[in-house]
């Protein structure tokens, strides 16, 4: 039961801190099927992916800035509190960076599919 209470507290705190930060996570771009799409649509998707990655970087900067401001407002925070906050911030960064890598890899897969379809159409 004690673990349930801690988990509930952590979840509520995490969601509340996310809302309080008011940094908006960008929407994932649409990546078309490379085996059936046009070069122009892939170029548009490339731009969208690049913009998404830049927007995620801006989001992370916002999160970091808000967290620094929140820590500055704390009156003599305990080292454990600072460590916990740092751990949460690191988890947000890790998740966002993994998402950027995933979107980039998905785009690259569709580029490979496009190139393969182009190659097959020339044969």
C-alpha cells in the first residue's frame, strides 16, 4: 500500500509540475510512406522533421529554464529534493532525445523505402 501511495504522489506531482511549467511539447510530424510518396512530399517531411527536432530542443530549453527558476524560488532545498528534481529533469531530457532519434530513424527508413522504390521503377 505504501508503494501505491508513493506512486500516486509521484504521478500527481509529475503531472502537476508538467502543467506548471507550461512548456508545450511539439507535435510529431507526419512522415509519408516512402515507397509510395513523391520526392516533394519527402522533402516537405524532411523540413518538418528538422523543424520538429528544433522545436523539441526549444521545449527542452524551456523546461530547463523553468526548472532553474523553480529551484531558485525554493528556500533552502534539501539535497534530496534537488537530486529528485534533477532526476526528473534528466528523465524528460532522455525521453525527448529518444523521441527525436526515433522520428529521425523513421524518416530515414522512409527515405530508404523511397530510394528502393525508385531503383525498382528504373529496372
